[in-house]
């Protein structure tokens, strides 16, 4: 994956990570790094693949927060808001997690709202069937103006952007159709309506045939997007968690 960087004006430990192969490990490999409440929640899922997606997403988020807070991942005080937005209790850190298919993504940002959404490429057909429910008339017209081969991709961009924006706002996806976007040609996008006086930036990153990632940020902090493989996560994450050997990245977290 080509690493993409949004325009940087500040640096505050902000990052977005995508984990590929998220569902190829038994979920119990990650159980010890979950809090007691998360260990109970993971059991509410009936399918092992859903258990693993949940566990990998939470461990990824806990690892990112662990680096910022200087505490072991299982000790990170994560709470979930009424709209499903995770946050670290008593800190200035904003967080977001997402998972789809064989991918999980996690993001943190200091002092500014952030939201992410990842969708596996196979979601394009589902998104097309639901487009009338989440797209405005002007968005549907814009999608209809692009070549037929790109229309499902543009719809997937819109879906992930709306999900990411709703997560950043902390409002949930109840009014997802009300978030209207204009799509740029370079992965950028702009919101047709946003809170008065607030600057936002939006970015979509497409890995053709694999997934679409959208990031919504209030303000203009810099965020680097990196992909790692779940296969490099060792039995003890401290020796391999968040290491991408294919890109020669150094270990970044101590878990």
C-alpha cells in the first residue's frame, strides 16, 4: 500500500492504521489485551470472524492509546459514548475504529475530532443497492456523470465519507443522508454543509480490489496512514505488534 499523508500543520501523535488479514487469527490470541467488559462483549458475537474483528479493532486502538498514555493496553480507560464513539476517559485524545471483511482500522488524534471508516471492496454491490437511502439527489447526479466502471467506486467513497464524518461528529449514522459531499479527483472531498466556523478536511484512500478508507478531520492536523499485516502480530504483541516487515517499518508500540 502506498502511504498517504494529509496536509500537516501540527503533530500530536496522530495516526491511522489499517490491519489486513484481521480475521486470520483466533480471536482468543488477543483476549488477554482486552478489558474485562470487552471480554464480555466479544462473547455476544455468534461468529468467530466477528469476534476476531472486534478483538483486533480494540487491541489496535488500545495499542495506539497505550503509546500516547504510557500505560499497558489493557489498562487504557476506553469508554463508549451513547452513539458508539470510543474515547479515552480523562484525556484529550479522540479515537475511531472500523472493521469490514478482513480489514480493521484504528485512529487517534489529540484535541480534534476524527472519524474513520473502512469498507472491503466486496461492499460495492451492497452500497449500490442502498445508494438511494444514503445519497442526496445531487450526489447521485454527480455519480451518474462519471464512467460506468467508476460509479460503484464513487458510491463506496461517499458511503465511507459519510460514516467517517458521522463518527467524527459523534452523532451516529442516523442522519447519514444529510451529510452531503462533493468528491475531488485526488481522493479529497468537501462537505456541502458543516458546523459554522469549523474547518474540516476529508480524504478517501482506495486500494483497488481490497478496501476503501475514509478519514474525516476537524481542523488540519497531519495524519499518516499506514497498513500492517495481522500476520506480523506475534504471540506477544510487544515483539511484533504494529511492525510491517515488508516496508521495513520499526516497531512503534510497546504492548
